[in-house]
C-alpha cells in the first residue's frame, strides 16, 4: 500500500510539472507570435502621411477653481551657518 501511495504521488507530481510546462510553452509561443506579428504585420491604424500645417486650435478654457496656487518660501541653508 505504501508503494502504491508513493507511485500515485509521483504521477500527480509529474502531471503537475507537465501541466506547468505546457502552460509556459503556450505563453511563450503566444508572445513570440505576437512579437513577430508586431514586427511584420500591417497596422490598421497607421499614422497619416504629413499633410500641411495643422489648423489653429484654441486651447480649452480652464475653470479658475481647478487651478492650484503654489506659494514658495525661501528657507535659510543650515550648512551655511556652520
């Protein structure tokens, strides 16, 4: 009975290792395929060819209550006193 338990535990361990290796191979080859497609694939949303100058656009109006006022105070240097 002890030998049978040891064999079953070993088979479960080997099955777990095979499953983890299979998952790692799937992840590796998926990443490899994605990398190759990125290198050689055709992009659907390619940037347009440079046409003329961009039209003048006004920046959006900012609300004044969203602006943060920053006030700084000069601090004397401690090492200068020594």
